[in-house]
């Protein structure tokens, strides 16, 4: 429903991943500026791999195969519960999908909302160890108009 052409996906090793969120405080409230999932503690920010489009103010990172398998037998009530979980999130949280083989998606509110945001490669020792989405770029990294 949210990805008519499918979400951007990238090959990465199986394992436990940490979800890290960087926020910035503004007069009108706190915003998520960066969102990363990575395996291990160390990573180097690499190149831009793609862009994620935001149309509902939130972005999630997940294993698409696990999510597909978890959602294969969802009822309408299960779908409503997922929507309720998404609506209950303020800045960051986890959303549970599926009953038989549950899957989890890390979800954040996207910076200042809808738009397109770069997805960066996170590497360590020449291997991809995670991904990072930048919603609010530091001034020295911002694109020229």
C-alpha cells in the first residue's frame, strides 16, 4: 500500500541490528534528523545508495522477506492494529506485524515530514553493516540550490 513500486532494498547480512536515531530540538518541537540501523557498534558513512519517498510522514526499516512472510495471513483486524501502532508513534518506535511468525519494523517520523530523503550506506571493514536515512542534513552537507 505504501510502496507501489516496492521499497528500496539492499543486500545485507543477517544478524541483530541496533536502531539509532538522532534528533534535533527546535522551538516548535523535536524532529528526527537521522535514522540508522546497523550491525555492530562502528560504521563509516558511505555514499548515497538511493532515496526514500515519504508520503505519510513516517519511514520504516525492515527485512522485506520477513515482513512479507509475516503478513501473508493478516486479517482486516490485524491490518487495523498495524495502522493503530503507526498512528500511536510520535518520534520513534517498533511496529509488530504478523501473528504466527511476527516481524518487527523500526519506524520514525521523517524530519519535517513528506518528501524525498537520501539513504546512505554504512560500512565497516569494506562490508555493509547498515543503512542510514538523513532527514535533516547539516548545513555543510546540504545540496546547492
